[in-house]
């Protein structure tokens, strides 16, 4: 089975229901911080002295403790139990990743964060264009559902810019894919990507919106930052600048996401396989500052490059492409230095960022398109040596990628 998330605009219909949804969002933050503070304190005591018990951070244990907390807290009893408790599942997962060494301690949630509350199966019911939530009642959803035959498994409620949104997770059957045998190679670059068909797709120009966001950020830095304490009010001018900054950021995110969807759909409609490089984006965007005794070089230029890489959204684009067509990941080693025509590998082949001229055979082409053709050759070789519809992309990259 496959899962797809559809985002809707949610209208509570009445002020009472809107207040109840806001209380649910605040309750998830309260419960998260309450149990996180308790478990972190117990963890530090356990590390300093083995005689102290190690805290149990499983969802089952945290859920039992939540029931006791709910019995002692009157205002929690007025809110739905299962959705508020479900936030502890995310905390249990975070603790599991921490114990594995993949991440650090879970972090506390602040007042300014975007809170969310998850309504699992059994606590909601979809009714046409409406949604019935446990202990809240009927609300209205605005948006299209392309998966009418799908079964809703969970609903996540968020509040952004004083507006409510609902993300519904549908369980659907395996979608039909094109079986025309066409393969395309894609070279991901900063601000664009090139295909083996000879096309270069550039991300929409967002400089005006990004300049506007930087202006609002400067306004926030100059204005008095509020302190979220009881009886202490924040600066209204700061909140006004923050709201405008968040609104601009949402516009940038929506434009970039729409571009990813449009381009990935065009590729999926024309090709059965899409071959991309298996890039380590996290490693490529690490800071170059270094340390006090060993500072890095070209820190400002590297920071700008990191921002441009993250703005392009390589991972988001591949994720949207992966559920529309079959994606094959290959080793990116020497794909930019190798001549597609003769196979000669030399760093001098790529004279500039966009110009490629082989020092062996004299072949010249756009450097990104030449890399896309090399990526296509690797993917075609992987498919021809055992790849077929249904093969996992990671298995193909491990077996047939360029060594």
C-alpha cells in the first residue's frame, strides 16, 4: 500500500470550535514539554548515578503517564484524549533516534513554533467536504481530493498565520505507472536541473520575495523582541513584522513546491525511469567555519553556496518524483568530469561551470547536459543488467553504480 498526504484549508465555522482547536494545539506543546523535562531530568540523574532508574521513553509508558496527568488536570479532560496523547508517539520516536546515536536529545517546543495535533484513526470522520473531529464537531474542508477511493488514516491539524490547515493521509493502491521503457537522466544543480534530452529547467525567480523577507527580518531584529512570560506583553510592531515575514516565507515555499510538482509530473508522464545522482546533501551543505584554532577558508562563499543548494530543494524534488515514477540513484563520482562521447575523465574537461570541452576527443557541450547524459548511461546500464519494474532504486545504485 502507498500513502499520500493532501493539504486542505480548514474552517472551524464557529469561534468556539476555533478556540477548541487552538487549545488542542497548545495542549500538545504542554504535554510534549512536560514529559520531555521530566525524562531529561531522569536521564541526567541516571547518567550521573546508576542507582537511579533509567526513564522508560516508549509510547506505551508515556501514554500511561499521560492518562494519570489527564486525570489530575481539569482542562485536559475537556479536550480529546487520543489526539493529545499521540504527540508522545513522536517524542518516543525522537528518544529512540537519540539512543541510536542518530540525533541528540529532543528539543522543547516554544510558543512561536508551528504546533500540530494528530487525530489518528477512530477520532475523525470524513463526510463529503466536511470533517468531524472528536469532541470538537463538524468543520469544513476546502480543497480537492484526487484520491476519492483512498482510505483516510490520519488527520494533522496545523495553524499558520491565524489560519487552520488539515493534512489528511490517504492509504491508496499502487498507482499505475507508464511502461513505455523510456529513461531520462537528470543532473541536479544550483537553481536548476538539466536533463539528458538537452533541456535546462530553472527554478522560478524568487529574488524579489527573498529581498522582501530579508527586509522584514531586519525589522524584527531592530524591534523589541517579546518575552512570553505571564503578565509580560510583547511588542506589537515585532509581531507585525514577524507575521509579514512568515507570510512571505510561505509564498516562497509554495512557489518552489509547485515548481517541483509541475516539473516532476512532466518527467513522469514521459518516462518510465528517472535516473538521478545519489547526493549527500547534508554533507555538501555543512558549514565551513571550522574552529577557533583551525578556522575555515572562504566561509562567506561557502555559506552562500549552501543557501543556494538548500533553496533549490534537491531532496524535495526527488521525493515528489519518486512517487510518480521509478527513480534510480547512481553514484555521482566523475559524472561531471567524464566525456559522454569518448569516456575520457579529466578535471580539465570542464573549463567553466557551464562549458564542457573534452581534452581527449575535443567534444564540447553544455557541462550539465553532458553530466545528465553520463547519469543516463549509468541508469540504462543498471536497468539492462537486471533492473526491471519494481526494483528498488537503492539496490540498483549499489549494484551497478560507477565505482
